[in-house]
C-alpha cells in the first residue's frame, strides 16, 4: 500500500474554481467513488489552507500503487477525472507541488 501527501500552491483568486471543483465532485459522488476504485485508491482527502498569504491544497492519498493510480487517472474518460484535470490546469501553480516524506503510518 502506498501513502502520499502533497502541498499544492493555488493561483491567486482561485477561490471560485476551488468551490466549483468541490461542488462538482460532491454532485458526482458515485462517479468519484468509481474513479477511486478504478485507481486502486482506498482514501483520498483534500484540505485547504493559507500560509504566508498564499492559498494551498493539501492532498492525502492511500492506494495500492500511486504510480498505477496516476496512470489510470491520466487515461480515464470518467467525467470526475476530466474535471479534476481541468481544475489542475486552471487553479494550480505548476512546479509548486511540495512532496512530503512519510514518517509514520498507522492503520487498523
């Protein structure tokens, strides 16, 4: 099982894009869950935060294989995956993704 977390800087004034993305995922919950199953993801959580006046998203994911899940996402025609790819293009500051190092992972 792979576990990752990452911090993603958002472009300035991306609040509406974040709200629209979140609403789309919530409105298409079953397709989102279908996408997670197809990618072998058991947990995917997103958090928003502000640091030093900049807005960020923090993503946490637990999957059978992060590499496989990313490939499935890239090739997917699921509307949720397509909307997520669009969200990344519209709201993320590319090259700002801060990878993290897993120190401890406890699960029951």
